[in-house]
């Protein structure tokens, strides 16, 4: 066989092998991409992306209950940097919920840090369906704030049933009304007027109103209520 023909056949074989390897690699990448998309779809993170801010808080309330936490939701407005206050193994943590299409910056971390003292907690956490900026991550690290980005949230969602559980979560009777009186409960036990706020509307109340509610715990179920909401009782 002429040397030229042999060279041509060898080159063709090499080209065929390269095409075969390229095809295999392409199929692997396609398969991995499809697997990731299916995982994302099953996790329910796309449903979370379509939630309102309030719905996201409600879902996180349900999610953390499923993860074994005792959960209270704060007032939707005037929440002082925390949407949820959760407890587990003797550790009390504030959670700032951030549903967003953009990266979360340092403001959310600053609010979370401030909420630790306001709600008498041990730790703080920010949970988002997005990601965090480098500045936010650095500030959180310096202040011991836990950050749950999109990937960490997906893992938690997967652990409780992913997408299949979201409908159950949003229709569940478990989520409770905002606990605007969480700080006022501490005030009740300590005798301090600091943080005395209405359990329904979250508005600050005077020392006189606070003392009246504490003197009539049976009537107000142990809660502090403003004048307006006292009349509903």
C-alpha cells in the first residue's frame, strides 16, 4: 500500500476517533445539563421565584418548621430586620427573608445584625432565592451571620420534599399570624417597657397601656394590645 494512502487512512481514523470523543463529551454535558434542570425543577426554586415577599416569608416559616425549628413570624411591616425568629437546640436565631431577582447586598446583613439585639437572639441568618454580593458575604463573615443563598436554600427544600411540598406548605394551616408581640413578651417577663408594642398592629404602646394589658392577661391572652385592638376583645 502506498505510503500516502496509509497516511490518509491514519488521518481519517484519528479524525473519526476525535469526532467520537467529541460526541461523547457533548452527550455527557447535555446529560449533566438536563439532570441539573430536572433537579432545579424538582426543588421548587422556580416556584419560589414567582412568590411575593410575604409568600416567601410564609413558605420559610413552614420550611423551618419542617427542619425542626420552633418558628415565630414577626410583623410584616416594621419588622426591625427580622422576618422570622426561630429556635432549635437552645439557640435563638433571627431570619431575614429576601426574595429577589438581584444579588443581596450589605444592607440585609446590617439589618440582620441589628435584629439580634432587638429580638434578644443568639445568631442571625439571611435567606434568599438569589445570591449575595462579595461585600455582603464579607460583612456576614465578620459578624457571624449565616447566609443561605439559592443553592443552600434548594438543598433545604429538597430535604423536605422539594416542589411537591410547596403546595402543601402554602395551603398548610401551620403558618401563624405575625408575632409582633415577641419583644413585648420579653418585656412582660422582665418588667421593662422597652419594646412594648401591640401584638396585632405592631405599633408602640405607652407604659400605662402595657401595664393595663399585663394586669388583664386572661382577657388579652397574655398579649399587649393598643387601645384600638383592646376594644376588639
